């Protein structure tokens, strides 16, 4: 839908005019510029679909349910490869492509939130992309919905050839001295938690879809049946509730998969289950969190959906190299198709239930936000949730480690 132009004109000025600068001519000038920028009507979507690269975006084009190519809207700051947002004629459903990797995702989402062309305060966001999958939890072509997004590569790293003899991995949480220690140097983007009540509704919508599969995927996943640990990987695709890891590094192998699974459990105090790996989600969520802090979006209206295109580790007897470079796993095409097949059920569920359920928002029964509690509430993960706070105990070490690394100290919110 389109919002009245007067609201679009005034909204950014109210949100970005800091109270401490009232009377400041520069602040007044900036507010005036913001109002002038919104002279035309802006679009107020009910659902905004976020994809990361072109094939994911194309999953939504030419479908019978709705036409997101009815409006093509250039947005300043979007990727030069994907400069436009796309919306239905009535503006109820929009879609964009961020570009791959954390930097592209953060930049595009920030640009969207600051664009005078949209009012996103009541918009639901469906992050909809493909991902690698952990065969201990799910399989090729499955559709996963996350509670947590974990930035697993935000750690110290030793080259695999130089790992200390008593370490299980070369990854060590920042500010710590062993892989099993909780990180004592906290940046704030390590983990995000989204609305589980909304996730449950999305999962129920998605489970009404008939998922796609391929003969190649059926044949490839059968190799995983030889290991009881990979029983889930040998099953047919399904809709699964489990968590997503974010890393710009595209990795392969049981050792890295296990290390990042352990880190996911560690950073979420044992409540996270690592099942998919992607490159963007923590970056997108950090941008949205900052937007939510400014009143631009509602962080309780975010859904993180990833479909499984390939296994993150080989089956027994296969090399990690072959798994990554050469194996025809057969999951890529059905994972793209299932973005649409499952995702459209979520979009339609929100649109159809707008007046009865979604307009007012879905009340979160869990904590939502980041490790700092930026949006209010008390995180059920992170250092503050420990009785014996590990960050407080190792704060001196963290500061020393930062100085040795030549980096500025990073403030950590802790209860002393």
C-alpha cells in the first residue's frame, strides 16, 4: 500500500532529529532536507522479501500468486548489480536482492531503511535464501527457519597446520585462549535472536507446501545413511526449525562444521542448533536492529528462512575437497524452487491474516535482539545470562588481547 505523502515527509525528520540538537540550525537543516526528500508518496509494504543473489530473486518472478515486478524502484545505496527494489502494484509485497556477503547485505539493508521511498515500521521481512546444511540436522532441499543467527567466524583463527596439540579446532572465541571458552571480547554482532512465535506461524504456513526434490539429491543423500550421525541428512526434505551460521568463508568439512556447531551452542548457552551456513544474515540483522532502535522497523517482524542447497561436510569416505568442488549433490535447483514453494505460503499467510493477526504484530514470547539487549529486555544468551559472568572474569585479558592485536578496545555491557 501507499502511505499518505504527509506522513512520509514528516516521519524521517521525527526519527532522526536528535533531542540534544533542538535549536541547532544544522539539525533543522537536516530535518528540512529529509522532509523535502519525501515529497512523493512512499510505499508501506506488508511483506518485504530479502534475497541475496540473482537466482534467489528470480524465484519470485513470473509466479502466479503476485507480481513483484509491477513496480521497479531504484534505491540509493543498493548494490550496483541489484539497484532496484521490486513491488506489487498495490505495494503490499516488495522484494530486493542485497548482493552476497556480509558487507553487501549490511549496506543494502541500511540503504533500504534510510530510503525516503518506503515506510517499513509495520513491514514483515522474510529473509529467503539458500544455504549449506548440516547433515546431522537436515538434508538437501529442506526449508529451515532460524531462531538464532550466529556469526561463527568472528573468532581468532590458527592455520590448520599450526593448531595447538590440545585444541580440537583452529577457531578460538575472541578474548579467550581455548575453543571451549566463552568469548570475553564482545562486538555485539555475534548472535541475534528473532521472534519464535512468528517463526512458529511461518513454519506452519511453510508446512502446507509440497517441497521440490531431485533424483540427484535423492541419490547423493543416500550416501549419508551409512552414518547414524547423519540420519537426518539421509531423509527426504522437510521444514525444520534450526539455526543459521553466518560466515563470509565458504567452508567444507566435518571438522569445521563441528567447530561452528560447538560455537553456536556455546554462544547461545546451549539453546542454539547449527544446521545451515550462509554469508549474510547477521549483517542484515544488525542493520535491522539499528533501524529498530531508531523506530524505522519492528525487529519482532523478521523471519529467517534458508533452504538447503548443499551439505557442509562430506559423507563417510568422501573428501571435503570433492564435496565442495566436484560433487553433484543435486540440491541447488530444488533449494531455489523451495524458496518460492515454501516462501509463498508464508507471504500469503501474512497477507491473508493481516487484519486478524499480523497488522497488530505477533507478540514475542522470547527475548529478541542482540547480545547487548539493545532493544530492551534481558538476553537469554550471552555473558549477562551467566551467574558467574565469564566476561567480567576475563575482562582484563580481553583488554590485553585487544592491545596486543593493535585494535581499539570494544566496550562490553556486563552486570558488575
